C-alpha cells in the first residue's frame, strides 16, 4: 500500500496503432480504466517500440497522427489524466539512457531465447542476423519503461508472463551488481477477453481488417457488422441456424442486453430471425454500448489542443520521476 492509499504503481503501454477497436477496448483499455481506482497508473504510448518493426518513411510519418487518435480513445474510454500519467515514450528520453545501461547487465542469450523474438523474425521474413538490433533489445527497453518509474505491477495476459519474467531477471541482475535499486515488477494477470473479429475466425485485429473501430459512426459500424461471417451452413433464410458456431451470436452475448440472448438463440434455431436482421440488432447493441464513449470522444476532439496539453503535462510529470531514477542509477553505477 502506498502513502496515498493505493495498492502500488502500474505501468502499461500501447503501440500507437491509431484508432482503437473493440478488441483493444475489451482486452486492455477497459481494464486500464478500472485499475485507476486502486493503483497509481502510468499509461504510455510506446512510439520507440513501434520503430523496431518500421522502416519506411511513410510508416514513421503515421506515428504522430496515430498517437493523437489513440490518446483520444484512451481519454474517451475514461483514462483520467488527473489521476494517471499519460504521455509518449519518446518525450521522456531518460528511458533510452536506462535502456542502454540495462543492456550492460543483460546477456544476449536471454534475449535471443524470447519466443516472441523468434516469432517476429519469422513474420518479418528476416533472419536473426539481419533484424535490427533494436528488435533484439526490445525486452530491455520494455524493462526500462517499467522500472524507470519504479512501477511494481504490470497488467499482463497469460502469454506475456514470460516477458515480465525476463524483466524481473534483468532487475535482479542489476540489483545484484549495483545494489538494491528497483522493485521486481509483479504480473497482474488480466483475463483475456477474446473478441473474435468479423471473419469469425481470428482475434479482432486491424491488420486482418476484421475489426470494429470504437470511433466509427453508428452507420459505419452497421455497415461493417453487415459483413460479419455467420453460420456457414445457414444458406437460406428458412434454414435453422446454429448460434453456437456463429460469431454474431457470441458478439450479441457481449454487447446485447442479457434479456435478449435467449430470444436470439431461440429465433435463430427456429429460423424465426434472419441473419440480416440479427446483424442489424447487433449493430444497434454495439452502437448503444459505445454511445457515451463516442460522445466524450467528440467533445475532446472539439478541443484542439486538449490531447497535446494532456501529453505535455504527463511528460513533465513522468520526466521528473525519470530524472530522479537516472540520478540514482548513475550514483549506484559510479557514473557522473
Ligand atoms: S440469425 Fe444471428 S445468430 Fe443465427 S446464424 Fe444468423 S447471425 Fe448468427
């Protein structure tokens, strides 16, 4: 428990991919909003991480507008800049200093063994020799992100637990070499709210274009939902459907009122409802669910410098913490 009655300090970051979708919201953002009640929260748009997998000038040019769109979504979802630190990773350059210093206590073998590193190399159609050095050191930068602010808790899904274990190992090594400096960050396991995309097969994702953006207009949402895959065996309107294999039904279970679910099931299995109407119903439920989010987003969007002001204020506060940490690290390492 901290002196202000909070359970600890949370750090979490998101790559600036632009406007967020429902999967991002249910998978992370909603949880971030709730965590503000119990923790001091530090939420960071990790633009330097984005550079590890970008190389074209066009991609780089997208980072700034993407940050703006993503931060609008954070704020509209309920991230409160009065309560939490909200800033962009590169606006606190001390993180790069700590990254370099931590890389001196991190064996290369630890980094080459990270399963997601191997996976990324494969996806990028590269070899371990040809990928950029930044990608190999990604977990070291991630560790620097967390401990620069002495965060003790990191919300992670089950698949990210090995990453955090690596961060803990780096911290242990640093503390062993130079004396107790950083808390070992603990994982706060978050439930993986898996939202399947409109293709009915994969996790909702922008790159697969199977997503529903939070900031879309109700009409755009309805248009996108109309393209959703349903029960592939239901070829004609008169065929009874199988809700249990239909993603539209599983989305209804998340977004439609609980009282509607049994009716949808019954009407689908008896062919009393067609898929077109069922999707209209789903779009209305999603639009209803997002109504207040969208209203808040429009309000923040109408204030031209609001996002910039939030980020500048967040960076100032974050940098004050970061400079103290770097000073301490320099002293412990006999630098300066
Ligand atoms: S009626 Fe609805 S739940 Fe049934 S198959 Fe069509 S879209 Fe899916």
